[in-house]
C-alpha cells in the first residue's frame, strides 16, 4: 500500500503539468480573424483606394476656428489629395487640425476621422471603394500648411 500511495502524487503532478501546458497553449494561441482591413502599398495614391471625386465639401478646424474651403481652395486641395501617396500607418496622433469631409449622399464611402499636419493628411477608420476599412498617412505633393486657413 505504501507503493501505490506514493504513485498517486506523481500521477497528480504529471496530470497538473499536462493540464497547465494545454491551458497555456490555448491562452497564448492566436486566432487570426479577417477584420476587413486592407493592405496599402507604400507610394499608392489615395485616389486609387478612396475616390476623391466623391468629396463634396471640406471644412478645416484649427486654432483659428472653422473654415469652409472656397471653390478655388477646394479644387486645389482635391488635386493635391488625388496625388497624395501612402506613407505608412498613422504616423502621428491627431493634433489641432481636423478636416470635416462631406461625401456625396449616394456613396458608401466613409472618411472616418480625418486630420492633417503640414504636408500630410491622415485617415483613421475610413472605408475605401471596396467597402474595406483603412487607416494611414498620405503625403501631399506640396507642404500644404492647414494652419493657414482662417
């Protein structure tokens, strides 16, 4: 009887080790889910994933207040946006320059949170032309300073 009672703790320890190992493996296993996000190649144009022609108006909110772009300013900015190139994920956090982008009523596109910095525009949680979510920084062809809008 002494021999069988000494084996039970050994079996219990082995069982605990096996259960602990399985539990640890399950806890640290990663299940990859498709979030619907897209992968954007560096240098890809913003207009190729988010049709700029669907933008109706843009308002710039900065330290000077809210400025609705004039027709001339809007046309120039749209041309800049069409040539904007993907630089990477969101490279900076939102600052004091927020762009309020109004899109055509009949579009499923979503601009998400749009903010700007000198020479760059940043989209957070936007929806592209294929109904996929995207976020990223796009460099404008010129160093446009959105603080100049008053």
